[in-house]
C-alpha cells in the first residue's frame, strides 16, 4: 500500500487516503494505513455519528460533496455529523469524502476513505466503481491475512492481535522489554501499550479455555483452604487457592495447563474436584499478600502473627466431632489476634460496620464489612469458633459473656488492645439456632467535613448558612440511620465554632470531636439522657446547643423551649423528608404556635454512591433517557439550565482497580432544605397536611431529594440508579 499510495491518489485525483480495519472487541474501526501528518492513529466507533463509522455500520458507500453541509449529511442519516475538530487543529479543510466498505463474503473487514478531489469537484460514479474494485481486492487480502494468522501457532495473545488491540510487532517489542525488566509480558502490555486488564484476561481465558480471575481487594479470604500453606511457597510456584465453589476448589495459576503444578496442588490441598483458573503473575502475588497479610506488628496482639499462623492455631483446637468451643482454652491467643486483625482490616478498608454472622448447624460463620453503604464478605470462620469470637468481643466491650438470650449494647475503646485510636459501638443480638450475631459500628475521630464541600446547590448553601448563623431558633437535620446527619451537624458547628460562642453538645456516642465544643457523652444507665443533658445545658450559659437525637416528646419540648429563650438549637430526627418532619412533630403533641416560632429550617438528606472519578465513562444519552430524567425531576427543570443537544454527556460506571471494579467510590449527600418562612409558620399554626406543606416548601424554593439527585446525575457525580435506591 505504501508503494501504491501515489498511484491510488492519482487515479482518484484525491488528496488523502485512509484504510481502516475492524476491531470487533472494542466495536470500532482503527486506521492501519493513512496519509497526512495528524493524527498518528484514528479510532472511530461503529455508529452512525461519523462518515466512516456509518459506512462500517450500514455497509453502504458514502459520497459527500461538502462535509460541512449538515443538510447533505442529514439526508443520508439523521445522526450523521462531521467532526471539525481535527480540521481546526491542523488547518486542513475537508470537503469531499468518498467512503466504501471492505468486505469478504458479506463479512465487514474494514473501510477505505478518500478525501478531497484535487480539482475541487465531487467524486464521480467512475470513482465509486473504482473504489469498489479496490475494496474487493483489500477484502480478499484482509481475509487471507487473518486466515494465515489463525494457521500459525496459537499464543496467549492471539485475541489481542486478531482484534487489532496490538500488532505482532508490538508483541515482539513487549517480549523483549519484559526480558530486560524481568517483568511479565502482560504487565508490559498494560503499562506500556495501554492494553486493559480486561482484554488481557479475555486473551488468556480463550487460550487456556478457563476462567480469568483478576485481583480484587474485596476478595473473600478462603481461610480454611490456606491452612498449612506458606506464602513463600505459593509465590515461588505462582498459584493460590481463592475459593470453594460448590464442591470444587478454585485455584488461580499463572499457567493452568502445567500438569506438575496441578499434581503438586492436589497433594497439598485436600479436595476431590479442582477448577484451575488463569491469573496474572502480579495479581497472584497480590492475592497471596492479601490472603496472608504478613505484617507483623503489635496491632495484631502481643504475640503478633500472620493470618496463616492464626488459622493454624485455630486448626490445632479443632477435631472431628467437636461441638462449639464455649469460651477460651488453648486457642485464646489466636481468637484475640483474629478479632484485632478483623477490626484493623475493617478500619483500613474504610468500613463503617463489621457484621459477624454465625450460620445454622456446622456451616462456617461469615464476617462482612459495610463499605460505602454496601455489605461485602470479608472472611469465613470455622463454626467451632463462633461462640469464642462473640465472647472475646463481649469481654472487650464489658458485656455479660454468660448472657446469650438477650440483646446487649456496649462500646470498645480499641486503643486498649492495639495502637489504633478508634471506638466501636457493639450490639449483640440472639438469632435462631442458639447463635448470636455481633454488629460493630466503627466511630473514627476526625475533622468535620467543610460545609462548602457537601455539594449543596447555591440556594441550599446560602439558606443553610443563614439558618445556622441566627441568634436563636431550632434547626433540624433529618433522615434514616446512616445518612450522615451527625456529620452535617458537626460541619455546621465547625462553621460557627468561634471563641466568643459557647457550644454544648449531647451525643450518643461522641463520634467527632472538635476543639472548642463542650461535648457530653450520654449514659442512660445512670439517667444521663438527651432531655436531662439539655436541661443542664440551659443552666450552663449556652449560646448553641446540639442534641444528638430527639427521641421523645420531652426532648423535643425542651429543645423548642430552649430555642424560644434565646438559644440556637441543632438536632436530628428519623424522618423521611423535610415536610414530613413538621407533621411528625405536631403529631407528637408539639404546640404549633411555639414550634412555628422556633423553627428556622429543616434539612433532609441521604447518602448516594458516587461514580469513580478515575474510570467513569462519558456517553451521550438518547432523547428518551433525557425525557425520563426530566419526568423524574418532576419540577421546574428549566431552573437547571440544561437542554438536550449533541454536547450533552452523562456518565456511567465502568470499574477499575481503585474502585474494586464496582464503578463507584465514595458517597455524596442529597439534600432538601425547608425554610421556616412566614407562609410556612402560618401553615404550621393551622396544622396543614404534609402535601400542602410540601407544595409551599417548593414554592419557597425547596429542591426535593430526588431533584437534587437528578441535578447530580447531570453533574456527572452519580447515576439515576443510585439516586432511585435512596429516594422515593
């Protein structure tokens, strides 16, 4: 083609030529031969939005007189456009375009594209016949080339070459570089040739005819399969057991077809059926490090130890026919280390809760972590030790280890047991089969989030700042458990925390500490509850009072009374929306006149999962999807100043290593703020229905939780599925 380039251009009296080949894996066509300086490689999606993409998708020839004439393009296909960006960058002006599909036996193999008649006329019918003949010859050549590749010896990377993700020259260079750097070829392809792990996995899976298992930080540690195995041995032989699926033991190997390796595994691990899967060398090492966690520090207890040593100690006490071990015997140290390690791992992974769930009969107990609002399996523990684990946690939280019939609540100051300054709120709950579940909430001390980083819209941010800077009144933050209410209140307190302001807080528990606040921990067993604490605060010269939760009529009444006597009161409530909060408090017997005078505003909120910033994928929504979002918004959509056009992009999850291939990382708040305006005060005094209050709040400028969610969908922070999970 290089030698014939000038002849072909002369034949058509054309200025430029580009020949594309199909990349079926990525649903695109890729330039393999082209003239012109910019760019080095062109990748075009298989859709109707470009001339070459339309030709490839439809299999039809396209002959354009003026690429800049939208009317001419729309007559061919309504979606068809011309991307002017390359012309603008290079100063080259595209005018006439002739594009023809390259086929063999009705199979699309590529596209040939000619640009600009030198004589500045359109491409003729004779040109169309000639380009069709050339396309036929190219089709035969492409077919023969692919068949020749298939006849050559199969390699691990055939999928990548066949689908034009890399070429053979790239592979040869990658192999040379891998030898020089003593790395794997797969690692070089990912780091230096931008091949995705997903494509590498497909190629290995097809070659070995087995599953590809990538490393994932959320992988469940297969505790019982690791007993007796050493990480150094596994790393030297590049295999590791990863799971037990049905009756099969799943093994990740660099080479699943290596028979001596398979025999060695069968001799080491007890089991009849094995599934040998393929994985990357680097991923296998990460799995081994993750499963065995060989960090030896005082965090793991006095004796230290890695996970395999802990499990080995547990194994020493387990004999066939044993029932549950009630309390502690020779496995004392192992249980202590296991509980400490579990808590440290949960903290390091950013978990909010730890769930220990014994199963019925002799099934293994399961430990799950809640991360970003979703539970993920962390580890399984032999059933014989489920009672020992709950007993150890009860000892740490000063609970009655003999009482297993009633729920109990307690707290753990973890710095007593390891050099990690966190507090855990513990709840034990008896479940069927004589079991006892344990749930631990991790309460981490830290700086409060700045209000301007909460993602509020401009109106909500201004209104909330105005509320919290008033000299007196009551501000409520409402929502279900785990919706970030306490975080929001502490952000508000941080904003107004000045040397001239005296702030008292009553909390259960004190999750966030701030210099300058006088924070009081509730102790219901001795009568120190929210209501009594608030009455005490009123005698302690407060400017601002924060009450962790208004659980009963007495607390609410005292809060309203405090706000009417010249104090600013903050609190939380478990209600679903801002308008509902008003009707709930009136139903509790609050005086409507006092309540309406005291109320400054109500902020309702939810936490929604956000798309991973490193891998979220932009796409152009269809008009139907856009209209669906407008209907979901159910309000003054024009206020968002968003309209449907070709430049509109939304985002969807993709998945990468940083987000553990979920596509989501972190959470953000959706908020709605009801302001205590004169009209709202009048409605409260008249005990208006919730629907009427909602209509008035919206008329006053309130944006509902769902509306704030749709706004954040258009901002690219989340997607509609996540918003619908938390909003009605």
